[in-house]
């Protein structure tokens, strides 16, 4: 037990550190995740690399201690890796952008309406759906709320909605309710993680694309303003010279 706990701690420490180091090697990485380049660094480098290291160390220690037969090593590694990768995709963007955006009272009301809509869909999905198929359809209905958060509040909104949805779905699935609890534990975990991956990647990508385009528009407007100011200054100088 001590060896297994020591190995788990080493893997859980080395994985995130390696993912963070690789991400920081990208030139110009910004923690605000306002560019597609930064989001793709989290999705394609930080999450899979760090999770792979944690899964290799953790599963090796687990099987080396005789907890499970080695024949199931591949499946256990895949579940471990997917779970850690989803944790990075959900929690890392939230931690980086949670206090990065300020909202006014009108935006706060819209955010409240968004979260209330998520809660209502959650009640239908886990408590009012009559069949597993209807629950699956309602699970897909969570995606528009993630897109709503991304469009209106950019990365901060998308990550907040994804985090709320993830907490609810994982909790209810653990209690044996909802569309992700009707099969074997391994199959349920794979479906759940795939669902979280889709909504997380979709929300982050769309939010980054919107933020990047907004920055380009603001930069273009600033340049046009500077050009217009320069033209006005030249006209004033020419008028003064004509007057002289």
C-alpha cells in the first residue's frame, strides 16, 4: 500500500509538471487562452502528455503491487489516462480564466439565466427522462449551453459551464443515474469521458476563436483610429500653412 501510494503521488506530480513545462515551451503562450494556439497547446500537449505520464506511473505501480492482473493493463491505462486528461481540460482552463473577466449587472443576469438553464436540463436528464435514449438526447442538449457561454463570455463562460456540467454528470453517474450508467463500469466511464471531452474541446475552441477575432477587430480599429488621427493632424498642418 505504501509503494502504491508513493507511486501514485510521483505520477500525479510528474505528469502535470511535464505538461506545464511542455506548454510553456510554446512561444508566446498566454494563460488567458484568448488564442487558438494557446487552447490547442492545452488540448494537444498539456492534457495528453501529462495524463500519459501519470497513467504510466500509476497503473504500473498498481499492477506491480498485484492489485489487478496484468492482462487488463491496457484497458486500465486507457481509463486512467482519459480521466486525467479530462481533468486537465476541465480544471486547467477554469483556473486560468476564472478571475480574468469582469462582468456588469446585465451580463451577470444573463450568466444566471445560463446556469439556471443548465440546471433545468440536468433535472430533465437525470430525474425526468423515462428511458436511456431520452437521457442521451438531453445529454447532447448540454452542448448549446456550452456554446452560449463561449459566445457571450468567451473562455471564462465556456469553462464555467463545462465545469458545472462535469460536476453534475459525474456525481449523478456515480449514483447510478442518467444515460451514462446503463452498462459496465468501464463502458460507462468511457462514454462519460467522451461526452466531457466533446463539450470541453468544443467550448474551448469556439471561445478562443471568438476571443482571437475580437482582439483582431480591436487592433484593426485602433490602427484605423491612429491613421485617422494622423490624417486629421496633416490637414490641420496644411490648413495652418495655407493660412500663414
